[in-house]
């Protein structure tokens, strides 16, 4: 599947999908070709000629033609590069779903597109390799299970204690999500204050830097002392870690608004308030999204550190107590669960941000 759709202009959509069979001298399978068009959402356009279809619809026909060949290996050379951002994103998701289970060699200059296509297979492959290396180390080094349990033992422990692990995971995930929400809101407000209230920079900027200069472990006991052993101290820890990347990135985005846009707004008589909400904030949203992505990656650190210092629930609490009881397989099971949830939260947020900023092209 190439950059151009390469549809034959004299053939209908159905005829283009069936082209491979005709070129090989075989009888086209009309029912299967119609089914392929249905799968790409063009069942009603089977008799339409290419010039009557939009660019996105033409690429859907080309995708159906590729699926019709039913080959185990599919080569795709920037198939959606000529499309607008919204159509490209939709077709990437459609093609990734329809080609699941096949080996796809994708040529692209967009790392996010490659990540979106290959995330499931890549994660499966990487996890499989890590498990093999892990098991090989256990076998070759003959490490005792209380030092490094094997993946099979950890998996059996997770299955046996699934209810316990997931109940603690709910607490940790709640802490992370609340920390993300509060840290993002606090960071956005701080960036706006830093941008429009210049005297506030004298005291707010040092606070912003100090929030990261002081080690997390140094603040955790104080927050537990002030807020108790419940969820509040863990949410506060996550909020502090999240606050800096969100505030710093959004503040930087607000300061770097295109001067020509600001001149245009002034020439059109826009008030400072409307200039903020109509020009500065939308222009700074990509920078804010970058900060939120970083925050999503580091958010679990605050929650887990807080649970280590003092708590009665959460994956950090479970790992600490499992380690104290020499239940190393349970500790590893909790650690892997934390990793899975952390990765899931990151990619969910990344997907939402890409959807929200569909107008921002990937470079």
C-alpha cells in the first residue's frame, strides 16, 4: 500500500478491490470484495468511481484492496501521509485494527504513527523477551526464589492473590488520577498567574523550582505527618511531582505565542481577556499537552513513595509489607501490576490528548 491510493480511474471501488484476482486471471470473489468494502465503511460506495470519492475514502478502498489480497506480510509506505490530520488518525486506527495479526512493515516519518500501529505487537514482543531473559537468569544463576523468583512463580502468585493485589491497585490508581487532576489544575493556574501577574513571578517562580529541588523522600514524611496515613498525603505527593512539568511547560507555551497573532488580535480590537482565551491559550495547548504527558509518566512515583513512608493500602504498601515478610514473589507481582497500570494511564492520556489536539500536526 503506497502513498498514493493507485486506484484505477476506470474501475469502480468494487472493481479496484477485486483487481488482484483479475490480474492473476482468477475469478473475482464479489461477495468477499463487498465484505472488505463493508469492513472499511464503504459498502454503499461499491459502484462509485474513484473521482467521486474523497481522499480518505480512496485510501479506504486501497486498504480494502490490500486486505483482499490476504497476505501474511503487508508493506505500507506512508499510506496516509497526504491526508489531513483528522482523517489520517481515523484511518490509522482503522487499518491497525483490520491488519491485527499480520506482520506489517510500515514506512513512516511519524514516530507516533509507528507507535500507534505497533504498540500492541511491540509490547507483546518486548514483554516476551523480558520474560525469557528473566527466566534464563533464574535458571543460569540458580538464584533462590527469595532473591529473584521466576516469572512462572510470580504469575502463579499473582493469580492466587489477584483479589488482594487489585484491591490495593485501586487505591494507588485513585491516588495517581487525583494527583494528575489536581496537579494539572494547579499547574495551569500557576502558569496563567506567572504570565499575567508579573509581581507574582518574584515569589511563585522560586516556589515552582523549590518543589522539584527538594527530594520527594524529604517531603513525604512531612506530608504524612500533616495529612495523615490516608489517601490525602499520597495525592499531595503525586500533585507536587505533577505540578512542575505542567506549570513549566504551559508557562513556556504562553510566553512563546506567535507575535504576529498577538498583533493581529490588537489590530482587531481584542481585549486582553479575549486575547488570552482566543489566542494565547490555544497556541500553548501543545506545550501543555507535553507537560501532561511527562506528568502522567512520573505520577506513580509520588503515590508509591507516599505509600512507602506511611499508609494502610496501595501497591507501595503491599510491596513494602511483602518484602518485610520475605514474600518476594508477591512483591514482584505487585510491582508488575503497578507497571502495567502506569503504562496504561500514560497511553490513555496520550490518546486523549492526541484526539483533543487533532489540529496539531505530528512532525
